[in-house]
């Protein structure tokens, strides 16, 4: 697999705090930056592929418990910003 250089943009994405905590911990577990993890997840999603192995999913489940993340994909379209802005 070839290495690719890419331009990256600093962004101010608003995200649920428990989701962010799990993502940061998962990125640390995978020894990568948060941005690299998000890029990888999205590239897998765009190809309709799962981004994580069974082992990584097991770790993610543990991290969800540690950080109190009880949201699921079923909640994705119902989330509202705590400032009342929503989607």
C-alpha cells in the first residue's frame, strides 16, 4: 500500500462529549491521532466497510462503558446541540 500526502485542515467540529472521549481513547489505543482515526472511519464508511476489527470493537465497547456513552447509531438523527441549535 502506498503512502499518500494530503492537505489537512484544522476544523472546529462540535461533537458529543462522550463520543469525543471514546474516540480520543480509541485513537490512543490504536496509536494514531484523533484526526487519523476519524479519516480512517470515514473512508471505510464511504466504501461501506467496517473500520474496526473484532478486537478494536471489544475495546470500543469497554471505552463506551468507561465514558458513559450510551448513544447508538439509532440516535444519530435525533441529537440536538445543548445550545438548542441541533442539526
